[in-house]
């Protein structure tokens, strides 16, 4: 079994490392690389979608970046305990009509003993913005 360091239980330093690794991976927009941080049987709730397993994660992410262009994400630590991390995030993207959006949200993560994320629950809200209002 592959291990994805740092491993739980997390402290403030290792939780921040895990978050930075996730931010960097998601900003790469590479579904395969990103999905390798998740357990084979990972469970997600993303907005109103339920996603199960790495293959569905890859499909979801591939579809996401066909619609969310020029995607840029920033994550920050909210809380951690044992094998769980809570994250606050925001990201910006534009759609095919060049309408810009900023998405705000929270994620709750649970990791297995190998440091792979086995559960990801995301609540996300989108706000239309002008290109001049972009922060990221």
C-alpha cells in the first residue's frame, strides 16, 4: 500500500503540510495526480454530488476543469484532530462565456492510516464577480 506523507495523527505543522500539498495538486488541474492522494474507496460529497472511488474522482475533476477555466485555488487550515482536517477555501474561475466566479467553501477531510484521504465533504457557494474583482 502506498503511503501519502505526512501521516495521521496530525499536528498543526503536518496539517498545514497536507493542506498545502492538496492546494498545489488541485492547482495543477491533473486529475490523476490529485486522485492518487485519495484512497481507492474514497467517498466524497461535493455540493450535491456523491462521488465514490478514485475513478469517479478522476472523471469528476476532468469534467470540472472543462467548465471551470483559469481555475486558481487557495486553502487554509480551520481545525485538525487525530486523522481529520477541516479546511476553508476559495477559488476563482471563469466559464466559457468569460463570466468570472469566486467559490467559497469548507471541507472536512478524514484520512486512513496510510495518509490517503478516505472521506471528503465539501460545501461550496459561488459568487459572480467582475474580472477586476479577482484576488487570486
